[in-house]
């Protein structure tokens, strides 16, 4: 299918149809964003039931956050609904968030910082393209608070 779309765009560009070039660029941008979301493991936490479905969750349900908490010495954290988050942000705000964020475990924030600026932009474009959906994830809880949802518990770190 991707090959057919590519050939169609190439043919339309050759005929001088300028919108075909923009369509081809947007398609490539979204494909790259989709690839990075998949490769980066974003769905592992930010898509409810993704691992349990053997990665077969339909794309229309991706990145809506999760009620499965991650519990450890930091308290309990929940995977954000990225679709709602991005819906309320400009690309510039997204890039600034990636540059400055330092969320609690288990979010591998460093992986997003290590991405190139163009890759960070394509991830934003893909999530934005998915559009807002779902509901906000539960609020994070401080250490000692009991989570009202199922959690995955991390052991305390060993003493140094």
C-alpha cells in the first residue's frame, strides 16, 4: 500500500500537481512518527492493554493513557494520555516539554531527549494526527498512598 501511495504521489508531482508533494511529505512524516512511536515502546505503557493484546491494539486506540499504575519508592505514576496532552500543545510547547521534563519512573524521558529534533517533531505530528481521544489518566500518587487501580510494583533500590 505504501508503495502504491508513493507511486501515485510521484506521478502526480510529475504532472505538476503541487498538493501531491505536500501529501507525500505528510505521509512520510506520519510514517516516521508511527515508526518511532512503535520502536520507542510508547504503546507499552501509554496504550491500555497493548502488551496483553500482543501488540494488536488498533491504532485508533493508541496512546490514550492507562489506569495501570507503576508503584515504587516515588509513589504511583500513571501513563499520560498523550493524545489529550498533545491536543493542547503547539509543536514548540511539545519540544520545550521534551527538553525540560523529568517525570518519575518508569518513564524513560532520556530516550525522548536523545531523539533528534526532527524525530521529536515527527512523534508530535503523529500523535497530533491521531487526534484527541480517551480520558485523562489517573493522577499520580505520593509515596505511602494506596492506589485505587492495579499497579506494577518495583522493588526498593538496594542500599549503596
